[in-house]
C-alpha cells in the first residue's frame, strides 16, 4: 500500500516557523517527485512547492518564495517543508503528494500527482 503521512502542523504566531514532514511507506521517495499543497475550506487547492526525483529541481509559488524551503531526505524516506516568517494567510491544511515522474522538472499542479497524504493543519494566529 502506497501511503504518505504528514506531520508537524500546529498553531504558531505570525512571524514564527514550523517544519512539516511527509513520510512515505510502501514506496521509495527517492524515485518520486514530491509536492506540497495547501487548501483553505471553500477554496481551491493551492500549489506551494515541489522537488523533482533527483532533488536538483525545486520550485515555489510566489506567495511562499523566500520564506519556505523544501528538502528531501532519502535515507529517512521523508520530504520536509521548512516554513519561516509565517503569516496569517498561510493558515491552511497542508498536504504532500507524490508521482513517479520528474527526472527534469516538477510541477506544483494537483493533477500532476497521484499519491496524496491526508494533510496537517497549520494555523498562524496571535
């Protein structure tokens, strides 16, 4: 069974930091591109970042560029999303997704990915 599990969400004050983890079971993340997405209830899912199979191509949405960092730890079969300088508008359910393509580019488009985690809530509030 191919499964992704997110962790690390929670409540943080504006300006604070959180690190989200996305751990795979049943498959090797080293051969998958991974994306992070977020969704607010009633709104469309928004792409945040992705990292390709080799880890040599990374892209971010304009809304998080310079504040968020995605990384891959193949030994732990885990992808991380380090989130700094958090803003109230970053509040959402964050999900990771995987697809076994992307030796070159990856795309932060939900339709590009076919394995999804259930998500973790991030709330930025004072």
